C-alpha cells in the first residue's frame, strides 16, 4: 500500500518552489521524482493540485502520496516464453505485446525479466537487480524480437554493438495514409512533451533521431511499412510517424485510434472501427534482429512473424 504523508509549512518560512521544498523534506527524494509525483497528482496543497513551481506559504497543508517502494530485485515467475534461440551466452525471445520488459513503477511483476529469471539459471549482472540480462528494450505494447545476455561478457559485447548502431533490426508497422515516396527518412529531434510529460514529442532542442522507412504494401487508406532506426530514442518510431501525419494504426498515445485520412462514408468508417477492435495497441512489431554473436564472433540473424492481432488486421485489409 502507498504511504501518505502530510507536511504543514512552518511559520516564518520564506517562499520556495514546492518541488525544492519537498526534496529537502522527504527522505531519499530527488527533485525529478518529486516533480513527477506533483505532475501525476500525488501532491496536493490545501487539497488542490498545483505545479512544481508553486511557491509554498506558511500554514499551507501539503498532502503527499508516496508509492510503495519497488522491490530491490526481480523475482522469478512461471510465465511462458517464446524462445527462438538459446545457448550459454545469449537468448533471443519474441516478446508479446502487453508485456513490460523489466520491473518499474506500476509494473513490478509479470515482466519479461520475471519470466527470464524463472527460465534461466543465470543472467548478466551488469544492470541493477531489477534488469538482469536486459541489453535493450521494447515498449510494453510493441511486440517482437529481443536479445538477452546470459553472461556479463556477452552483455558488454552486445551493449557495444547497440551503442555503435551495428545491430541490424527491422520493424514492421501498419500506419495511416499512403506515401508519396516508397522510401524515405524522418529526421526530427525528440524530447519530453511540454504538455504531457508521459509523452515524447518533436522538439527543437531534443535528442537527434533518425528513422528510415520503406513501403511494403498499400491498402485503401493504410500502409504496411518496414522501418530501420539510425538512433534509438524512446517511442522514436511512433512519434516520428505521427509527426509526418502517418501515425501507427491503433496507437492510443500518438493519434493512431482516430481516423487520420481516407474513410469518409459511414460504411468505410464502420470498417475502420472493426479493424480497431481487432488490435487494441499500436500495430508495431520488431520483426528481425541480427548481431555478432559475442562468443563465436559470427553474425546471427533471426526473423519472426507478426503476431495474431496484427496478422488478423492485415488479412482483413488484403481481403478488402
């Protein structure tokens, strides 16, 4: 259960930002964590939600809800895994949509790490105890291939390949609209959205991000495309495609569940709603991965089919 704390600003207290005040008055608090808690509505001043920049005044009653601290390490759970390859050094798994990669706030169980700990006798230990073996990650509702390090030596070599952008990964996405060019490059810097800190947005002073795309198939108002990342930013594919007005079909966060282009008649709109009921997430799948094996030093390559929900939408589109 979360812990609730109440602080009354003492008399004579000079004005100070709320986030700074709480950072000094809550044990082990960081300013970033405090700001996040304020923005999530977990901090109330005299019963009202305020901004982190609110200036505290003597006598104000500050009510804080502190979330339950996360476990210091992940625990094994008997969760089935779709394993494409395994040896003493690495695993390649096909992560299903809906599974979080590793324990974090709000998702301390049921993650890929919990499943891996049940399956494996050992995983790399270079990360903290909640992320053993994790070299890279996929969003919760993005399905697809991930490589896992079972030893520290393998982790170091795989991490260097990701840092050097030599790992070969291809994503498939179903997106809104038809493209003028069969191939293209999206280059736009990314950072936290100013209007919603849970989202990523294209921002002027953000981190450099580049995505390549190629059209695979076209339908009446949707396109199946393959994508490659030159950089690896949070939500990069989803934000880049929404930025060029081709959001990923079904994406609830970046405009993928509203009609962007195409269907106009009631019948066509009904068909779209039917398709959206078939896939309740973004139609994005990490289809292939290739890397240099950390022990044999030979290149290995793995491919996967799109999952059932994605495949069913494609089948309907091809039939139409």
